[in-house]
């Protein structure tokens, strides 16, 4: 078991470079100094949709009274009515038909 490299305090195996590390361009035998490795860099790329959604923050107008009213209706079982279902179905049909024309 003495063959196993010990772990360094940073969780890496001693003598093993981090993933993505590049060796320095040094000819062999040029120096006895240990090789150095570039630390990997984390990057984040935000999609166009993410940027658009981020731009909407702070511009959202939430009517808290209306939300509370609808939540109470849902809890009471009185939110869905025949009239609301009919309106929703009509709007869905309009949206589907207009997307076929476009």
C-alpha cells in the first residue's frame, strides 16, 4: 500500500497536475525546478434567452391582491368555471389557428 500517492491538502494527488492543466514549454533537462501547471479557469456562458429573462427582473408587475384571490378560489374549488374553460379553449384555438397561418 506504500505505492499509493498521498493526497495533498487541496484534494489533488501529489505529482498529478489538475485536469486541463498545460505543461510549460521547457526543453527536457533545461532546469531541475518542478514543472508548473496553469490553473483551469471556470467560465459561464449565458444564452440569449437567459439574458432576455434577466433583463425582465424588476419589471414584473405582480398584483398581489389578485394572486391572493385566485389562490383562495383554487383552495375553495371555485376557480375553474365553465365560462373560464370556454374562454381558455377559445384562446387556445385562436393561437393554434394563427400559428398555422403564419
